[in-house]
C-alpha cells in the first residue's frame, strides 16, 4: 500500500533558530533573547541574534528547497516580530517579512505550513505572568487570529503549538530552556491548563478569521515505545505504557495523554487526574469544551523510543539498552521502529490524520576535503526511519505528511551551535549553505515516492 499519492514531503525550521535579525525592523524581545544573554545558560555563550540569517537570506534558502524537490516548508512565526510587546499594534515590517516569505514559497511551488508558537514567548508578556496569567489564553488566541486573518488568503495549514512538553517542562520545571525557571507543580499544571485553553480558543478564533477553509493541527512530542515482539500481549502492554501518565518527577511533562487527550478526546486521562490531583487548578466542563475544539490533523514530533518487553504477567518492561547501542551525535538512541508504532498507536486512539511534524538526527558533520558534506549516517537513519513510517501506512494509519528536522543546521536551543540537525550545512562565519549528501538522498526519496 505505502504512502498516499498526495503525501506531503517537507522540511521544518523554527523562527528563533534560523531567522536572526533579532533587533531589526521593530522585532521585540522573546524569553529566548533574554535567556541567551544570561551567563551559563547556553553552550559556549551562543545566541540566536544572527543564527542562519534566514531573515535576510530566505529567498536563497527557499530556492535551495525548490532545487532539492522539497514540497512543503513548516516554519514558525516569531510572535514578537509581529507584536513586539506580545499584544497591541502589529509591526508592519514583521508582517511584511512573513508575507514575502509566503509569496516566495508559493512562487517556488512549496506549500507553507505555519506554526504559531515554537517557544519564543514575548518577554513583555512573560513579565505579566506568562502562561500563569489567565489572560495568556486571550493573548495567544488574538495573536493566532491575526496571523490567520493576515495570511490565510494564501496559507491553508496552521499548527497552534509545537511541543508543549518542552516549552513548559524544560522552560519552567527543569529550567534548562528559556525562561530557565523551576516552578512548583501547582504552577506547572496551571500553565498546562492555560496552554490547552489557549489552543482551543485560538482554534475558534482562527476559523472565524480565515479567508478560506483552513486546516488546523497541533504538534506535541513523545518518545514512542515499540514492542519487542508483535504479539497481541506485547502490543497491548506497549500501548498501555505509551499513554500512561508518569509519576510526579522532573519528567512529568513527558507524556502523550495529558497533552493530547484533552485536545482530541475532551477529557484529561483518569490516571493523571488521580496522580496529580493535589496540584491541579479548577477544571470545568466549560474548559474542556473549549480545549477540545475539533482539529483537522494530529501532528507529532518523534525522534526515538524504547523497545518494550513483557513479563509473565503481561506487564511492560523497559530493559536497559545494550552496550554500544547506536546513538546520534546528540546521544539520542537510533530506534527506527518508533516511527511505525508511534503513529499507529496515536491514530488508533485519536482517529485523526497523522503528520510527523519533526523527525531527524544530529550528526558530526563537517566540510570534507572535496568541499562537500558527506553524512552517510544521516542517510542510513532516514532510510531506516522512513521505511518504518511506510510500514505504519501499510498498517492502515492515515498518514498525511512528514517534515524532516531540519532543513538546515541552526541554533539548537541550550546546545547553541554545537549540534547539526540540518540536511543543509551552514557555515556560521560566512553563512554559506552546502547541501549535504542526505539532502540529495531525500530529494531522490521524494521523487521515488511521489509518483
């Protein structure tokens, strides 16, 4: 069976990671601007002030996408480039930048997918309490409606949030991401609830503001477990573990059901309500009706997972990985099966078309003596993962698309420029772009699977 004929093959980036121009043309500060200029926050003292200079080089980058046969580009809007203070009057130079970027994509035959929030929260709103302030629901919804009203004459696909597990869990619980806080669990769960309400209210206002029928999705993340053996008992044990809410710990945000059940099923998972009951805000039926506004597709960022076995009683076991288990440069395990079983379990639970909104790997890339960038490990990674994704399609999963992370090397958050996830190499001193071997491999893969 394989992939559908209209399957979307794309790449992805995020505004703060690639744009640069941090203080140009009226852009306001985000929490990441402030975080990066604090001492000992980001590797090597790196920051996103210049990044890949995509703000000035977007035409070159989009033409390169076109030459590589990329069919769709998932990019995020910098909230503070449109609204320097998070609310108020829009910044027309910022509005024009994204309009021009969209026009260039369409001129090159590339479908734009807009992510409304990829972590660069307005610092001015953070100072007003950020996601702890109940008004944050309205701040985000108003911003989302403006984006749709402005660009939906040309853009059909929008994603509300990217990886709330990260921007709440890493930003406010473990503190390794901006704004670098370690808050009480009571505050964390209030923020979670406000983020989900903001998603729901944004969906309502986006549909009202749309100039044509639009498709709205959501892009959380997860580690996707997979069974050691394809027996009914093993599969069911993995499914149960995959959607279980973890106990309270610094990793409590890393789960699927707490972030996705409310959005799609209209209720929080029962095990989470029991485990977290002492820390939850008031949750009303009205809240749940707001959060569960219908969406059109379910995005998921998946990079790796665990192989799960079962004991004699059928309980899931997560054994230690063997010595020498394959890893990427950033020390993430290479587990291709996660891209088969993750989408399968998500589709069976949520019954929405699935898009893999991020997947890829960091490698030890460098310019070789021949002036090219050879990355056979990334090619092998992509081949293995996409083969497993095709098996998910064969299993009957309604798969709509795949967005490779990332189009080009970029600012990798607290790791700065020490990791390279791109299929295009970026020399940060000269801003020269060099397509890696994997870029040409992906081009061939797209051609072979678009017939």
